[in-house]
C-alpha cells in the first residue's frame, strides 16, 4: 500500500536503520547518510537518493575494536597488578574475576570473550617468559605455548565477529523495488 504523503528522510543520519520490507514509495532520502541501512525487500519506487551516502559504515567495527582493546587491557592490567602486589595466585584470581565481570556486563558477546581470551593469553604468555628466564624453561615454554593456543582461539573468534559485522554494515538493496529511484550524485561505496 502506498503512503498518502511521501516520507521525508532527507539530510538525516540514518546509519544502520532497518527499512526491510517497508513501502517507501516516493520517499526522500536526499543528502542522508544511509551507510549500513537494510532496504531488503523494500518498495522504493520513485524514491529520491540524490546526494545520499550509501555503502559501508565502519563505525561499528571501530567501536568493536575499542571495546575489545579495553577488555583485553583491563584483564591484563588487573592480573599483572594483583600478581605484583599479592603474588601469582592473586593475579590468577584477578584475571578470572576481571574476565568474568567483562563477559557478564556485556551479556557474553563474542567479541568481549575474544578480548578476555587475548588478555588471558597475554598474562599466561608473560608468565611463561618470566619462568623461562628465571631458569624454569619447561614450565616457561609450556605456559608460553598454552598462551599461543588461547590467543589463536581469541583471534579466530574476533575475526568471525568482524566478518559478520562487515556483512551487516553495508547498505543492502536485496530484492528491493528501485523502479524510477533517483541516485544522482549519490556516493555509493560497497553497497
């Protein structure tokens, strides 16, 4: 069913909005930032996209990287500080507690789990290096190799999240009806 009046979305930041399946006949999106929007199966007959920014938005990926770096640094620093002040077991307890809190407050999001694993790998790897140079080369090598395995799992998990975000951050016009839509002067990248 067509709208009674054309919808005006002009000159707006609409990044990552979901317009899937909506009837947007004659809608005005001119000059708007539409990166990451989902127009799948939408009716966009005669819609105006003149001067709009269409394509991939990197903002979600930047936020993801900052959040992961923060979680990894927090886990590493909490463990290192506790180990320095109160000994190795306190460092392990701080590592577990900080990681558990980070995972709990983010509802166990995959990217935070990856960051916590990276922090754990950093702590275990640095402990391995310390043991190795202190003369306990077997324990040092085992800890260092174990940290490599944990870090590998973290990297795989993190890149799976990034690949999923890459897919979601592009403007999608899959199966949309773009009959007579206007794209003059639109900036279209990775759409």
